[in-house]
C-alpha cells in the first residue's frame, strides 16, 4: 500500500465531520516525514492499517481525543527525531556565505 491508497481507504472510514481535517493533517505529516528522510513504508508502518488509524474517530467522542493525540504525537515525535538529526547538518555553513573569511 502507498500513501494515496492509505489516504483513500482511511477517508472512507472516517466520520464526515472530521474527514477533511484528518486527511489534511495526514498529508502534512507524510510531507514532513518525507522531507526529514523517512521512507513511505516507515511512515505507513508507524500509522498501522487504515482501519486501526480510523478506529478512534469512529468510537465516540470520549474515546477519540486520547487515542488521536497519542497516534499523532507518536508520529510527530518520529518526524522530530528525524529532523533533529538532519537539521544541524543541513544548516551548517558551507563556507560560501556571509560567515566565510575574506
């Protein structure tokens, strides 16, 4: 399964009231993970199946928030870990900018 298939299957399972926002957030998360060097397969594995991901949204309001926050928190932590290792190398001065010696 690829990201688009995951989004399509998840969208069919989500309640209408949250579908658009959740799919938008997932797209942003996939993009951030890709920019941080995470493979599509790693991102999809972390989220589980579309059925597992959509389940908290379908179980009622009281149970949604903790599970969704946990899932999104874990996803963002993984992206953060990737960025923290990549960012310092990407931002290191290459020696041809304003801090280069004349």
